C-alpha cells in the first residue's frame, strides 16, 4: 500500500494550526495503532505552548484528538496514535473535542457487544472510535467541541466526608450523591483537557 500525504488549502475545522494534511488512502484502517507526528515552529503554534496543542483527526466537522498524545520540545514534535487514515492537523485543544480512552478487558466482550456502555465513565461523551483487542476492546469517548470533559468516580464513603476529585489534578467537583454503596461523583476538567484513561475489568 502506498501512503499519500496531501496538504489542504485551508483547515477543514475550527482551531486548526498550521497546515492540515489528507493522509491516504482515505478510509484505510490498521490492525494496530500507528503514530502521526507533526513538527512545529513558533509560527505554527501562534503563541500557544505545545501542551495546549494536539494532533487531531476530522470527525463530524470538529477536530478529535488522537489517542496517546505526546509532545517533545527538544525535537519540536507533537504526536498521537490512530488506527485509520484521514485528514490530520495540529489544533488548539480547547477548540476541538475532548476525548478519554477506555480499555475494557473481559472475556467475549467486543466493540459490537459492549461499546454502548463503554463511555459511562465519561458522562456526556459518546464513542468516537473503538477497536477490538485481545481480551476486550479499546474505545475513545469524546465530548462535543466546547464541552468540558467529565469523569465519573465512586468510592465506599459519603460525599460530605470525602473530596472525590482530590486525586484528579485540575478537576472540580460537578456533582456528588450518596447511595447505599457510597458516593457517585462527577469531576470535570477544563475545556480541551484530556481526562485520565479508564480500565474496566470484568463482564457487563
């Protein structure tokens, strides 16, 4: 297969930084994630810091961040992982979707059978991508552009006697309710932030 890289005349979604590229053949899917890496200059970042910028793929008219984001100020590169080819660009994280990664590990669970509940750890999100892996699936759960990402947390304690979001730097408590098993809380992060990944074990 021959990989093609074509620069686009303009960014196809808000928040794009520098040149966007159509990497093809369009629609190509990979069995394992591949890295997409952009090199940047000061002009590309337009006054932003690398930590504010992501590599994104176009989804529903907005930039969706690639998984496993990374940046290196020494080599001036920003990267992410994807399992398909499409338009890609650097973009300002706050202007695109915020996404979190869920790894579900259970016997006989696949994207087809389990993705409807995969995003429950991220209230208000929807499945942006899902790939079957050995012993389960890996899903990316995305919030609409402009919406702050949130994480559901729980513990065998009460809301009043706890600080549910203390372990999640940069988050604030959005809601907390007590039930017979403990509390159920929602911790929200700033718009454009990447919520921490979640690993789910067992059936269901």
